[in-house]
C-alpha cells in the first residue's frame, strides 16, 4: 500500500487502527446478519427517494457503485488505502519538484512514526463514522459502518429501521452527487494537487509538522491540554494553500449540506420519525465530554460540523429562492460552485450564477 518514499506508512497505520479500535456493540450472529441485510435494502430503497427529491441521476452507462457494509477495522483499512492512493503520488511529485529526498533510513523511521500516529486517528474516527462514499482509490464505493449505526441508534433510543434508512439517504445523496456529476471527483483531486503544488516545503519538513500535530493529539488524549487550536489547519502556512482550502471547504460544505437537506426533505412519509431523528442526532453531534470536544477540534471535526450547518443553510436558501431546478445549476461546472462567502449568503450565489435578483421561488 505504501511506497518507499511515503510520508506515512499506511500499512502500519491500518494495522495500528485494527489493534486499537474496539469491536462495537454486542450482537448475536443472527442480529448482525439482519442488520447487514437491512442496510443493503435501505441503501437500495434510498436511491429512488433521493433521485425524486433532487433530480440527480447517475450518468448513463457509468459504473454502478458497490455498497459495502463494514465493521470498524474494515472502515479503517479502506481509508488507509484511500489516503495512500491519493497522497503518496503527490508527495513523490513534491520530492521531485523540491529536489529534496531524505535517505532511506530517515524515510523509514519517519513514515513508521507517522503511521502509528495516523493509525490512532483512524481508530478514533472508525468508532464514530456512520457511513461514507469513497471518492479516491476505489472508483466509487458506499461504505456503511454497521456497528456504529447500531451503537448510535441504541444510544439515541430511536426506531432502528427509520434510522438506518435515514443514514442511507445521506450517504446515497453523496453517491448520486459523484455518479451524476462526474467532474466533481476530478475537481477535488485537482484541488489536492494544487494544494501540494503551492508548498515549497521538503517532504521531511512537512512530515515533522504532521508529527508535531499528531503528538499534540496524543497529549490531549492524556489530558495534557487542548492541543493545536487550529487542528490540521496548523499544517497550512502558505496563503495560496489557504485559498485552495477555501475552495475545498466550499465544495465539501455544498455536498454535505445537500445530503443534510435531502435526509430531512424526504419527510415523514418516507421516514416516519424523521423529526425525532433530527432532534436527537443534533444533540449527538455536539460532543458530550471535554475530551471529545478536544479531539473534534484537533481533527477538524468542529469545522466539519460548521460545514453541515453552512451547507444546509446554503442549499435550503437557494432552493427557497430559485427552486430545485435553479439550485441544480450548481452541478453544471466548477464556475457554478459556491464561493465560501456565499455559503452564508445564498442570495449572492443566485445573483451571480442565475443572473437574477434573489426572489422567493
């Protein structure tokens, strides 16, 4: 999985995550099989509801995404592979461009250190993520993390079938975004490549900064302070990189907010307890303990929550002003993606892209 010049030993990261992550809630073999079967059915059912509400359709003749119901180690493995597929070639290009390549011993030691640390982060996230549409490295695959879905529905005290369909509505929306808008994945890859191109740091210096950040996370876990207040943003020092991150934040806020809009927009005819689900799930996202809040900030999950909120505000605002047909102009090309300042002012997007005053639809 990892190349000889890798900044992170992703094989070791995956093994570390497998060793650290817990197995999840207790279920019988029969209960587990029933959960897996229902999640597959819910994912298939969700497609028609999302298509009807959004108007998005997969590109004719395009690949049919696989739906995989996985456990926590399976999610960690998938993400280690995806990160290696995306980042290792870019780090290699960075080494070639800067002309600075550390020796084999230094690379091996450094990549193993960051591999262990990255494995710890994967283990933490693997116990929290409910689902994910893989963009990089697989050609598109929908992952549903069964133990986390079961643990969450039990903790929230909600109807399991409703909750499973509700989660699938969110993840299937992401699936349709990338299968119906094929340029979107390419655009994100281009932004990552541009982010790397904007740095003049040697790979070993970048690795040192990453290790510093990961160590601050370990200190936070042990109760040694709040760690780096900016989280992963602490790695970003170049203004050009910040500009790229603004564009990535805007598009990720769009796709997350769109999925949030859909999972609530289907209404009680599809998910009878949708209002209860939203209320209780919103409380879950706040994070209950001080350690959880520290980890969220360090990992950028607080920013993720802001993406959900800003994106939901943007999508709902544009649909109110221009209807779903007007909103779907956002998928026509990169020029129609929202600017970061338009997320909280959807009327500005309507005026810029649709070329008309922002009047209610």
